[in-house]
């Protein structure tokens, strides 16, 4: 937080708008952590709920600021919720609800299986409605990581990463760590870009902006890779180099193809791990 001699004019405007227009009666509308299902709520009703959530959140923030005499230097000042959608159709990273990507590989010699399921659920993070993806990683048949990832796509087609809630489990299925969990707008964290709309060789971007918890970066290396995985053989694939300042010795190369998304990953520095796309399950 940054001290200021006066309340930010935008905060005052937001406060005035919230007071005059938001419905304060249903307390459950405030919960940004509550998921909504496309099967349970109509699109029109979802928009009404989201609008109410945003207004109430603004009102609460404005009241807190006025009471404290401080203004918060918003971590995502340039993010406009109206610019985002949960309909993610970026060719290199499509996330159609009901689609599950199955990956298999090896991690330090142990069998690795990853189930990346795009759900019907959404969650509001930093005012933006995001698609929830349930990612489960199994090592030697045992669930090792259980993660919920949050994505949204902007009007230009870039796919943004708004955070994750992750749990690491021991061999008995007990949660031993939630390290790596973060959400945009909390503790200075900002959303990152997981996939550009129009990637070009040499592009560099942050996928996660949540230091010191998560700070993944990516660089585009090639747009014409040929990749063969159990699911098929693909040409003109996107190749990226992914790394983090938090673990300078680790580098991974990832490959994406149009119309499918992520198909292959291999750690080239700092470990021995690879992952191949073996199947895609689509709900009718």
C-alpha cells in the first residue's frame, strides 16, 4: 500500500457508483472463491451475478480505503474486466469446457501422468471472470499434485493466467504443501500471459507475476517445429523456452500446435522430465 494525501478520484467514483447501484442483500454474492456452473445458471444470470460481485467488491474496498486514509496501489490497474472472456479459443491454447488432455511421461525415472481438465466452472479473480482448469499430476500412479488453474482471454486473443490454487500430496494422499499458490490482485501479484495471440520468434513475456511465490517466464524460440507424440505428428509447432528467476538452473522447452494446444514438454536443464500428449477426451 502507498500513502496518499487524498483518496484517489477513481476510488471515490467507484464508491459513489457502488452505493447507488449495488445490491447488498445476498452475502453469498460477495464470495469471489465461489464457482458457478454453466449448467446451473443461465448466461444472463451469470452476467448479473458477476456485475453484482464486482460492485460489492468495489464498495468494500472503497469503504476500507476511506476508513484508513490510504489508497492501494492496485497490482492490476491496467486490467479491465470488460476486456476478458472465458471463451478461450486461442489456436495454440484452446480451452473448451468438457475437454480433458491426457499426458504421459517420465519424471526422474518415475512414470508421470497428467490430467488437464477444462471445467464448466468459473471464478472471479481481481474482478475478471476466469475459466477453471483442474490439473492432476500422478507419479507412479499416485496423485502428487492437485491444482486449479485460472485463465481468461482478452479481446486481442491473448490468454492470461490469473493464478492457481495448488496442493502437493504425500503417498498417503495427505496435503503437505500449498506452496506455489497465488492469485492476481493478492499481495501484489499480477496476471501473466500464458499464450500470446500472435507469437513471434524472440518474444519474451511473464507467465506468472507473483514473486517470490511464482515468476515463470517464456521466450518464443521457433514457429516451425515438427513434433511427434503418441497423439499424432504435427508440423509448424510453436516452441518456447520456459524458466524462472526463482530457480535459475531450470529450463524447459514446450511445444504447442494449432487447434490442440500443448503437446510436448521436456526439461533440458535442471532435471529429467518429459511429457507427451497421448489423448484428448471431449464430452459430447
